[in-house]
C-alpha cells in the first residue's frame, strides 16, 4: 500500500496541480461513442468542464498505458458509462479498476451511468457481462487482474448514478442535463482552491487521502499535526471539500480551541448535531447530554467531522470520544499543534505537515507579492532572501508578500535589511514584521482587534474604533491588505498566530506586571490588578467578557488610576458595588449589569461615544442638561429600574437609542423628538411607558420600534418629512388612531407592523400613498372594521396580514396589487346579522349567523403565492369564481368555513397549487376537482365530507392526505380501497423515486389493515425478519400501515400539561448485520384531536432504506405533545415489501 501511494504521489511534480482534468470519461466506444457519449462530452465542454475523452485511435495494448493511467489519476471526477459490451473490453475493465483505485486512494468522485443495461446486470455480471467474463477467464491467465475487474464492477455498480432508460422518462437529453448539473455543483466546492492557495496543497492532500483510506468501512480518526501557520487548516479544508460528498453528514468545526473557551463545549456539540442531523436550533442542556446524544444519534451515520485547532484533551473526549460513536466508514480529522493530544486519544494515523519546499515557497510568496507564480524581473534574489527568512512558513510568506506588494526596489531592499536583524527561528518576531510597517493608528487598531475584537462583527468594531478617532474604515482596509485580518460573513477574523503576535506585543510592554500593560483581557490578570489596585495609567482598554457569571472583587478605587482608559467592557461579572470614579477619558463604556443607581458625580463623560448598560440598576443617567456632543450610542436595555430618560438637548449627535424592556420607564423626554442624527429608536416592551414626545422630526431615523408599549395610546405628530424611515413597529400598543399626516411624512416606509393594536378602529387614507410599502401587518386589530378603499394604490405591497380583525369587506381595489405575494384574512368573520351582545352565547350566535367576509374579484393578483381565508365564515357562493385565475398561487387555506361545496371556485385551474387546507369545514360534503399536480390535502374535522376512494390514484403526485375525524368519508371497505389505490400509485411515482426521497402518507378514520400487508402485528411496535431471498432488482420500498388509538395513554402529569394528541411520530429502522438505517417518517398526523381509531398508510422508498444486506425491520410509533414523548399509541401494524411487478399487476388488473 505504501509503495502504491508513493507511486501515485510521484506520478506528477509536487508543484503541478493534481487535478489536470475535471472529468474522465470511461466508455465502450462501439456502443455509445457516436450517440450518448458524444452528446455528453459536448455538454460538458459547453459548460467549461475540462474533460478527458479517450481517443480510440491511440495504439492499444493488452492493458492501459501510462499516459491514460496518469489521465485517470489527474481527473477530479470519473464518469463510467456502462453499456451492453463494456465488459468485453479488457481496456475498459482496466480503466475501471484504475478509477476504483483512485477513488480509494485519492478521493476521486465516481459517477456511474447505465446505458441500455440494468445496474443489476453490471453488479452481478449477468447476460453480456457474464459471457464477456467467461471469455476473459479462458484467455487471460492473470486471475488477480480478473478479480480486480469483478470487485471494481461490484463497487461501481453499487454507487448511485443514472439508469438512462428510467431517468427523465428515457429522454437522454434531460439525463445528460442532469449529469452536467450535478458535476457543476460538485466542482463549485473546489473552485476556491486556486492561485496562491493552491500552491503545495495537492501533494499534501494526496498523502492525507492515502491515510484516510476512503475504501475502508472502519471508523478512522486521522490527526494533522504541525506548527502554527504551516497550513494544517488549509489542508484539512481542501480534503473536506473534496471528500465530504462521500458521507451522509459532514461538518468542518473551525477554531475549536477558541470557541470552546468562548462558548463552551456544549455549543460545539450543538453545532455538530445540528449540522449532521440537519436540525435547526438544536439545543442541549449540558455537554454530558450532548455526549450521550452524539453517541446515540451518530452511531449509525457515516459522517465526516473535522475538528480544527484542538488544544485540550477534553475537547476530543466530548466531541469525538470513541470510534463507536460514529457509523461505519466515518472519518474524524483532527488538527492540532500538540502531538501529545493525538497520542493520548489514540489517534492514528497522524500526518505531520511538512514545510513548503523552496520552489513552492517562492510560488506562494510571488502570488502575494506580484500576483503571479514567479518573481518579477530584478526581484528574484530579494524574493529568495525573504523566503529564507520566512523559513518557508506559509503564513509568514503570505504576510510578507502582501506587505511588499506594490513597493519599489528601495522599499524592498530596506525591508530585507530589516529582516536580517530578526532571529530566524522566532516566529512571533517574523509575524511582527507587518505590524512594524503600520502607521500609529493602524497599530492601535490591530492591537485592539487582537486583544478584544477578533471574531466580532465588523460594523460593531468600526463603531467602537471610530470613537477612538482611529479612522477604522481605512485602517481595517489596510490590515486586510496586509493579510493581518480578513472578513468572513461580516466578521473580522485573525489567524491565531497573528492574534497571538499582537497579544505578545502587549505582554512585552510589562511581562511581569499586567497592570502596566496597555490592554487587559485575561481574566486572571484583571482580577489581580483590580482586587489589589495594581492597575496603572498605562491601561487603555479593559475587556472582561465571561462565558458564565462570576463574582468580581473590586474596591472603591479600582478604576481611579486608569486615567487613559478609553474602553471598558465588563460582562457576566457580578460586582457588589459600583466604582467611585469612572475615568473621564473613556470613549466606550459597556458594563453589563452596572451595579449603581447613578453615575459618580465626578464622571464628566465629555468624550463618551458609546454607552451600553444592559441589565443595569441605573435609575437615571444624569439630571438636567449635560453637554455630550460626542455621544452616539445609548443602550440601556433591560434596565428594570430606569424611570425616565435624560434631557437629550445636550446630545445632538445621538444615532442609536435602545431602551428595550425598561419596564419602569414612564416617559421619554420631549427633546428626543428632535434628535436630527438618530437612526434607531427601540422602546420595545416598555410596558409602563405613557409619554412620548408629542412632536417629532427625526431627519435620519430609519427604524422605530414601539412594540409592546401597551400604555402608549397616541402616536407623535410628525413635523416634517422623515424620508429615511423604512420600518415602524407598533405592535400591541394602545393606539386608537394615527394622525392623518403620519404617512405623508414617511414616504420611504417599507414595513409597518400594527398587529394587536386592539383599540385601533381605522387607518388614515394617506397610508395608500406609501409607494415603497412592501409589508403591512394588521393582524389582531380586533376593532379595525374597514380598510381604505384606495388600498390598491400601494403598488409595491407584497405581504398583507389582516388576521383576526373586524374587517367584513375587502376593498375592490385590492385587485390592483400586482406585486402581492401573501394575503391573509384568517379569522375575519364578517358582519353579524343581529344585535351585538356581551354574553358568550350571543357572541357565538352572532358568528354563526354572520354574513361572512365579502370578497371582491381577485383575479388580478397575478403574483399571489399564499392565500389564507380560513375561519372567515364563508358560505356557498361567497368564494369568488375567479379564484382559479390566480396563476401563481401555491398554497390555499380555506379551513374553518361554512360552505358545503367550493366547486364554483374552479380550484382545478390553479396549476401551481401544491397545498390545500380545508381543516374544520364541517359542512363540506365533497372535495372539489383538484389540480393534477397537487401534493398535499388537509381536510381534518370535515365531519360531513364524502369522497371517492381512488383519490391517491387520481392525483398521482399527491403524497400527503389527512382526513382525521372525517367519519362520513368512507366505510371500512372503502378505506381499504383507498389504501389499495395509494399502493397502486407507486408505479407512476417510480420516476420521482429514482431522483428524490419521495414518501407519501394518508391518514383517515378506520381500524382495518388490508389483508395484503404480508407482515401484521398488534401492539405499539412491530419487528419482522426478512427471508434470505427477499431482495431483487424490482424492489421499490416498504409500505407501512398503522392503526392508532384515539386517546393515547399518558401519566397524570402528561395529561395535565399535554391534554391534546398532537401527531403520530413513526420511527422505522432497517437493520443488517453491521449497520442500522433510521428511516423515520416523522409526524404523519396533523395536530388535531382524534375522536376514534384512525389508519395511516405510508411508503418508505428503496433509496432511503438500503443498507448493505437488510435482514430485519423494526417500526414503532409515538404520539407527540408539546413538551415530551407520550406513550406509544399504535395498536396494530402492517408492513409489506413492495415490488414493481406486484404494482404492475394491480395497475393492469384495474
């Protein structure tokens, strides 16, 4: 094995990219050259995919030559086109064996295509393949070679690919298009590895791939070990991008060392589980629960996990404890600077990353210094000297190259001379070279980022640094250009070595006395200097951001001597007393839980720019007018004792005012209404706030948030045009009306949220002049009786929510809203036909006798995708007959209405409709004709509904149907017929099953399992043993039928807190000798209380449940509630193995 890896690695120069071709085409020329392969080759070429197609005119020998062998090795993807006579060519079979070898050793991707030959014929060597091998065995004496061919056929034919006759209904052009799209997607993952990042990578990736050994089903932990900056992360990322598609789930966990300290191991466990299990916002209570969950949930999955920058053994123990945590074939790649951690965790093999050789180092340096892979003329010798100084360390090469880029010869010579004065082996000093070339303000920015801000949002960093007069917009750009920082997803990131270099510079200011350093960020140092008053005037910044709350001992004089302090951040530190003095030089004060009621009298705050005192005990900042013309940001969120704000007259430059959840706040000073630079005003959930400025003119305001200010009943009068405002949130306020001139002064408004303003009775007509408004939310405005007639003039409106209002008539002008995509009038029950009454009985009678919502013509809503008219008391003939002309409609909710029929609505014409909700239409007697492409129908609690039992057969793409509590629907015999109709539906769905994990389920009243279900059992679960000959090429999947109780058992606690049945969860496991495949079908019943036994039918397709050699199936069901699992509610089971010929016979018989 080792010699073979060496041969492959040496087949091309280490400086030549391994992947010289994107695709290698293997095919039998006489079968497909002049048709399928030529078309496929042309399609690949048109997309710019560099493809190697073997030329049949080349002289051929008994086996493939070295040139062809090298071409296979240098191809990123291999497409194998199996055809009738493929196996008759020993040349093709040698190609195939070579491709399988490259897949195993180099991570090459294999994509098989079966052209007029069944995959089983290839895999089991039947028909022409059997004849071909019989001939080979007679003519070729090398039995090992023939065995390699056989093994290669089995491996290749077992890989998911394209069966051309059964793909896209046999349309070859569509099949080729699909192949090309898949290849494009795979290539997109590696396009970033180009230029300077590509230098030296491939030779190292080859060696690592040989150790990873993708061909083995063993679980393997592989270590990547080397010094900082040598490229461990880069190599791990390159390997991850190239092989991640071979696994069921994968994650690259970056910066484990730092993130485990900052966020804890629990957070990292959540990331791994969320990514691999594809579950958003997964949460665990502690890392011990996370440890157990990883063991249980990942032990049957083939996963790829990269743990980057491990620096402590407990990180390995909690993120990748043992091999049996993961399924067969899983790989865990660990990068670290500490080889001992790998040995202690018994990680093997270990790949030691080598430094770049001199030629590679020259290339990498040149890419950064000259933007090409070789030095510019006259700079060759200088470049060589710099590479020697860098010691061929990739990080140093990039930093130095960027630093010298664009400089003249004098600058280069000067820099080389300075390099000579620095010891060669001191990595920190080499990295410090770029720092030495910075201007004074850039140096301050760099050190602040290194000590405080790495990984923080760029916008926030810019605000803080700007308060120090550092001009961060240009300063950060300089740091990016010098490769000292980079920006990813809006955050400023810094390589650990560079960050450590910056912190090393600060430590060297006073190595043995932290109190004399310019910056403090280490918890132990801060505790020491504050408790013992060791701090000095040298301190410019103090940053204590604890991951968990801890007590911090301070004295009254802790901050006395910090006269140069410009940045103070304290979070999660429990301090018993506030400071007697805050330095007047401070620019940014961020004290989470500030302990005092007032600021010290001596605090002038004249230089203060940012004030963040969330969760503080402050009552009032300052009394009277205080001139603070530099102050731009105030955030006092969750300060529960804050009663009133300060007079803002002396703060003319305030940009952000955040007072969210200040529950004791009574009034906002009137001067706040004239802050000309204010951009954000956030008063959310100030529940006792009564008084807002009566008049406002906030010229630069962009966002106003008053949601949850339940005692605010008047909106301020706007004195002039505020054309920067784009979002206004007034949810759950007590507003009765809005001044008519309000919207005339807000011409740029995009979003307006007035939901749950329960006293709001009307909207001014001026709202219709908002030409930019896209989202209007009026839900829950229970006294709002009408919308402006000119509503249709809001030409940009895309989302309109009018749920649970008193609206009885939709303005006819709504038809003019050509851009509207979402429209919801849920719960608008219309006018009552009798006098209102306060009694609950009269209120119920009013709803029963109301005329319902009046709906005008809506055919003009050509962009509408979602329409909700549920619970609108609609009766027969009310739904517009032109509803069927909504050409873009995808989801329609008509649930909870009183009609008996909706056939006049012409729902059949809604060609894009995929979901129809009729839940709770208790008078509905018959389903309407539906679009042929409908996917989901929900008709729970339609107690009078009757329908034809062949619905599943009639609508071939229908995959989710729920008829919970529809007791008039069908008798038991008809229920069985509907189940059988669904079973017959499987054959037409075969095209979908090939390319999509298509499942479907039906739920309806009844308790009978059809007799044709082969395996049946009573009880909460079923486990079946499959016969030895159960599998063949016609296997399609498993049909599952379950009868479940109407009232699942529950404990007294559960019955108290989970009174309603909220859906059935089915867990379906296919097991073989070595692995289990969890094919859980998820929730299969809508969240409605069931009043009798119900039957569920589901189908699990072959693609989802095919381990190596399944021998056993286990299925169980749980009824689910809001907080935890309840006891199993299934009472009878049926499982049936579905074959194509059986479905064909049923379809033919029908």
